[in-house]
C-alpha cells in the first residue's frame, strides 16, 4: 500500500519535472498494549491497521506537496512488539536503533497511564493514547489518525500553534482574541493544510532529528521594528508601544507588560526581540506571542506578535520583524475595528 502510494508520488513528480525532491526516511518502532490488541481483534488486524495509519501519516506529509522533500515514515515490522505493562513506562524506553518510537494504547487501564502526545528531548516518542479513563477507544479511528499526524509534525520540529492563541475574554487590555492560523499544528481534525510557519520549520528540520525548543529559540528574529502612523497616515513621534505577554497554552494576555518603548521622530522604533521574548530552557522562548498596544494622544492601535508570524521573517532572510501600526482617533466600538494580525 505504502509502496504504491510512494510510486504514485514519484511518478507524479517525474511527470511534473520536479523529480529533484529528496526522500526523507525515518524508521519507526511500534509497541501496542495487549488489551488493545485483544479489543481490536488480534495481532494480524492490528498490524494491518498500523500499516494503514502510517500510509495516512505519509500521505498527510506528501499529498499537498508543500514540503521540499517526500516524507516516508517506515514501520520496522521486525521490531513491532506487544507489551503487557504500563504504557507510560514503555514511552520512556530508549530506541537507539530507530528514529521514533510509537506507543499505542487504546485502553489506559492503569492510573499511571496519564498524558499522551509527543515526547521530545531525548525521548522522541509518540504516545498514541486515546482517553483518560479505562474505556476502550479505537486508536485507528479518523480523529485518532489526524491526531498522530499532528504528533509527527512535532516530531519534525513544529511547536503547537494553538499554544499561541488567545481567547478574547482572556485579554484584559482589549476584548479581542488571537485566532491562530489554519494548520495541522493548530487544529488537526479534518485538516490537511500545513501553515507557512509549519512548512518553514519542517523544511528546516529536513532529515535531522531535532529539538522543537531549540528551533523556536534559533528562529526568533533579533529585532522587532514598529512604524506608527496617525489617522492621516503620517508618522507619529512619541507614541508609546506596550507589550503584554501571552504564556504558552494559557490562551490569555497578562495584564503586566513585559516591555514598553516610544517611537522616534520618524514614527518608528526598533528593539531587541529579547525584551519581549526572553530565552528560556523550556519552550526555547518564555512567550509564544505578545499583545501590542500603541497609544498617542487618546488614539490607539493593537496587534499580535505570534511566533508563527514573526519567525517567518528569519526564514525570509531578515533579522528584523517589521510591523505597521495605524492609530485610530477614537476607541473602537467593535472588535473588527481593531488592527489585528
Ligand atoms: Zn501538539
């Protein structure tokens, strides 16, 4: 099945004259708990289902042809195993002979079997667990497969886009939210599109095993630059720009600013990005987004600085992310009047 799919892709690329794309192969060791195997009708069926699942993972990386390479995640069937134990113990087992380990558990029969998803750092394992109680939940149903595709996006270096979003009612500065961007790494269910940021990050990772936090930190632009204009389109000197941080997975804006600056005579100001996005060990950067408020003489403008926007500047060869802010005369009456990115 996989072979015929790859053959089809290679044939299509040959016909379109873009045969130069490399193929990135990653080896995958798969383990599944014995209760799941019993519930799914035995080992033969489970092997078939896993093969089908990886066809879909490969298709998700290849069928939109957004990446610079063809991706081939290959299950090593000689290493496939069924375990009778605690899934979270399996997740942490080293797998030196394979790029990835995938632990499948549809049962969660033990209270220690908490969590799930991508385990990065030195672990490089997808814990494909479906639920948080002891009812069986099919790890091969369409939503589960969409979920594991998202986890392999992490495996290729992408952070969660949804971790950068903000709910409008959790923004104490102005009642507007940050909606994220269409992407498997934002909301994977029924989604087939990889955002520009995901394509950039996954292309950057290429065929290497990578650490998401290190990539996030490395791709932050050195500088942030703002050009503030008034309602007449002319530069505004002395406008105050305040940055309110957004914590990872917090969906909220902090009421405490992390930094503020004033524009110069030309209405612009440039600052080191570290003032707004300090480097940290976990997540690479302390914040994945910030809410920007520009103010001058009763006029305001607002904007967001999500990493999925600002880091694309570096992929375009720039060291500075530049943003224009247009001050509005009066306080906007509805969220659509705000300047939102
Ligand atoms: Zn995720």
